[in-house]
């Protein structure tokens, strides 16, 4: 998981300024600096905690769970036509 965060942060640092986004990229995409490659990064995080009280209040219990997803869509025009790569990584802890 640490490697995924490192790769994601490196990719985010290489993104160009959103104000300078090229019109050749689809909506929601950003162009990498010094490249004609378009990238879109998205994801979600969910966390949940449940606490149950017993009648005597001596044995209260609780559970928690979390999940997350990171998605990356890369597009580039090549001599052979459009190239597209889509990666989705998901993790769950219960």
C-alpha cells in the first residue's frame, strides 16, 4: 500500500497546472507536463463504526470497517490509434 501511495503522489506531482489544461484532453482529464498523455485520477473512501450497548452496560462492543478505491485512467494518441489504460485498486478492512 505504501508503494501505491508513493506512485500516486509522484504522478500527482507530474501533472501540469489545471489552468493550462490542453483542449485535446477529454473533460475531467489533466495533461502530464511535457507530454501529450491525459490522466484522470479518482476514488473514494468509506469508514463506518458501530457501537452496541448491552443491557448491563458492562459488555459494550464496537466494530469498525473501512474501504477505499483509487482509479486511474490514462489516454494517449499513438500512430496506431488511441491508447487507453484503466487501473482500479480497492481495499477493505473489516
